[in-house]
């Protein structure tokens, strides 16, 4: 590609509303442009990377035996009513009516649609197993779209759905997909971990997430050093004692609160003066126990006090943010289980949680003074979590260390949740009707691009792994318009690389070297070849890998460049 015909839209300034480095760099380097909250266009440069990620995913899915299809983004409500999810998806699902006043949604996921098709076409056990996948646009009306394409509302997902005669075959395919995902994440060049996960509202028994490790990750992972245990803390096993850690328990005040049940009692334990606009919300947690959250209606979040039951495993059946909003007259962004990012008031996006005081409820006791702190990984935070940093791993092998991760993929053994609800059945060898077992497997294709940047950048810009760079090599001729030798060398290198199947870009815009190199670093092309009269006099090109501290001289031949 000639950059004179492939305009770059780079900028020096860091966009004000971009919080994380990948979002800043994708905007600055001209990969994406914002259209609205959580809505992004992919410019030609960005689309090349998105296409590379899609292609790696496609190749590995095909190699694993999955079949590509394409389903509509718009889905009729009937399917969701049939599965029972129309009522439970909440505001994350974008719903609308067509001209005939029929209800539709823009698909946040496709379990219902694929079940509908399999039901139409599959009759016999001989047709199973099967695994269908698509790479397609999803819409989820995220409460807090942020971090650019990382948590967008409209985004590109690879979703796959498999159907099996029995659980053993489902398990086999699950591990087949787990292998394919491992190859995908490896090829993309990501440093990742596979962790035990919570199945969320997709449902089912066994599930694991593929996390790209990055400090900006929204999830906290408990990974055993010197062992194999790894879990999203949301899904981590309870520590054996179920009690706060000995080291920190001295700082915790244990208040005896026999039979604590009522709103009044919880409010008393939490020591919240219920005056003026202050209100208290008490939420029943899954498995019993109460979670009380008190906050002031006037948005002073450091007044929030909360109590949670440390013994209850995730997921908490937390208050819906809408309900909290209604109760307190202020907007609450997110309420999660212990160890998660804490409620965020929408118009106070970056609230300091340093003096955020919370407590923990135990049976007939309340712990005061257990503070989550600003960062979930702080030691005092860990006291309320099921798994703590430094603990022995629940399986006894290794010691727990916490990492932050970006969820790039998620695989599930769904079982019969959807196939039953949607009355799928096939006849087995004996002519008996059986309900197929189902698995589903997702990858956030667009999220992956941003997640890789979170891991791979420096002060000057993006550093793409070769596999997903928009171009592999950037040729930067110095004074191409003045020097026939430079022009000739640049053109012939460009032709030779293209001939060899290497995606090269030729910076023939006539920019000064400084500007040319700044763009090269910002957009993150892994290999840069500078061609100037000086080097050519010694029959040399200047070569620099984007990651290298300095450039080196190499013979002025395409072969020497190809060796890099
Ligand atoms: P998250 O916990 O980040 O909200 P999820 O668990 O809701 O993700 P899944 O239903 O497991 O997401 O969807 C499969 C994949 O789609 C995720 O692993 C993630 O990579 C991607 N994904 C989900 N939501 C978004 C989003 N809002 N923007 C971009 N990618 C997303
Ligand atoms: Mg989600
Ligand atoms: Mg998740
Ligand atoms: Mg998930």
C-alpha cells in the first residue's frame, strides 16, 4: 500500500475522554472513530487489524471442525420468549418494534436463533455433533460503555454453538474449542490465562474465560503460581476457613448481631445516620444473607457504606442498578460481588474510593472496618474475598497471585438449558427422542485489538505483534522526490516485498523524516526500513524493529529485509 493513497489520520494530542491507553492510541493512530457512546467506526487502517484477528479466529475454528454461517443481527422476540430470556435480559438488550408493531431485539448473543435453526433441520443422531460459528456484530446496551472498542455497545464477536448427543461428547468439543482458543490467543500474540469463570446469565455448568493480562483489565484473576489453579475471583472457591485472614482480622471489629435480618439492624451495624436524603437498601443475596448498601442521594460517594456476606459464593443476586437508582435518586453504575469494582455514580465517573468504608456480614456477626480500598488487589480488600493473594491455592498446589485481565473469550458447557426450553430433540439409534447437549464459545474480536494494545505499546505508540499488524513492514524513503536512487530502491523493495506476499506500506507522502517516523511508531508497524542516500552509498538500508531501542544497518536487499 502506498500511503499517498491510504491516508493516515494521526494526531499528537491525547483525546480528553479516552481513559485507557488502547483507546487513546486507537484514536490517535486513526484506527477507530467514535460515532456515539459505545459506537465506533473502524477506519481502513483499523479494519486491516480487525480483519487479521477475524481471519486467525476463522482459520482456527475451521481447523477445529466448526462450520461458519451468518445469522441476522435482528431477532424476533418470540424466540426469546420461548427460551424465557425476554424477561430476564434487562436493559442490556436493545428492543424495538417493526412497522407491524412486532417486537424485536438487536441480538446480544445467538443461542435462541441457532437453536431455532437446529430444531428446523436436525432430526437424527446421525447429524450430530455439529458446531456452527459466525463472526458477527452484536449490540449490548452496556450501562457504562467505555474504553473505546473494549466495552462498546456495538461490537464484533465470534460466537459458536455446538450440539451433542450426550455430555461426554459435549465435553470433548468443549476441550476441542479450548484448544482452538489457546491457538487463537497464542497466534494473536497475547499474554493470556485461561480461568474458571462464572456463567452469568448465559447459564450452564462449566465455563472458562480467556483473559488477556493488563493492568487496565476490569476482572480480577486468582492464579496459582507453581500450580495450575486459575479462576476469575467472581468464580473462585471459598477459602477453607471462610473467615477474614488472621493477619488482618485484628483490624476488623467483630460485632455480635444475633439474627441480623432487618433493614434497621443492618443500618445500625453499618453506622449510617439515616437522615435527610440518606437511604438504605437491603438486598437479599443468593443463598441467603443480606447485603446492605447505604448511600446518600446527593452523590457524595465517600459516604457509601456497605455490608456484604463474605461466605456467599458468586454470583450475588445484587440489586439491579435501576432499583438502586430509584431508591437513592442517584445513578449507580455497577454493583458487583466482593472484590469487584465498586458502585460508580455515573456523573462522578472517577470517584476516589480510598475512604470507602464497608463491612462484612457473617452469620450473626458483622465485621466493621474492612475496607475495599481503591484497588481490589489491596491487601485489606482481599480479606473479604473468597481467595486472597498469598493463600495456598484451593487445590493445594501453588500460591495465589492476583492479576488483572481483559476477558477476550468465554467458553461454556451449557447442557440442555436452551435445547430443553426450545424443545429441540433428535432421534437416537433406538428411535428414542433425546434432547441435545449444547456448548457455546465466544470471542470478542473487536475487543481483542484493544486488549493487545493494552499489553503492547510504549510512549510513542502501538507495537503490533506481526500477526495482526495492519502492515508488516513500513518503507520510509528519505528525500524520495529529490533522489532517484532512493526512489528506485524504495520502489523495488516495495515491489519485492509485495511479490513475496509481505504486506508492506510505502510512505511516499513526501513527509519529513521526523513526522514519518512519529507516524510509524504511533501506528505500530513492527518492521521499519529507512532508505536514504547515505545508506545506499554503502549499499545499506536502515532497519529497526518497533520494539528495538535502536536501528541497525542491513544490506540493501529485499532478502535482508525478509530475513527480519
Ligand atoms: P463482560 O464480562 O466483559 O461484560 P461478557 O461476559 O458479558 O463480557 P460474553 O457474553 O461472554 O461477554 O461474550 C463473549 C465475548 O464477547 C467476551 O468474552 C468479550 O470478549 C466480548 N464482549 C462482551 N461484551 C463486550 C462489549 N461490550 N464490547 C466488546 N466486546 C465484548
Ligand atoms: Mg457483559
Ligand atoms: Mg464476563
Ligand atoms: Mg463472558
